[in-house]
C-alpha cells in the first residue's frame, strides 16, 4: 500500500468520530496494530503484533 493510500484511509477514518476502523501497518518485517482503534493520527500508540517474513510482505503488496 502506498503512502497516499494510507493517508487517504486515515483521512476517511478521521471524518467519522465513531469509526471502528483499525489499521494494521507492516514495516520492515514487523506488524503493528493500533492499541486504540479510535486513534488514527500519526504517533498514535501501537503494539507489535508479530514478525512478518519479507515474502509475506511482498505477497500482501503484490510485488
């Protein structure tokens, strides 16, 4: 997912104060999930959920 796609999803989620959207972000082989699904801004607390293999990251991103 490209940065502009993530930014657009965050903007859409921020418009709805009762949004139940929870983003899962994968960076560098680590998967993180927001601790509080109501917080969407940059710097929102997140927790490490698991290590992700490089091949899995590529498969998810269709590379």
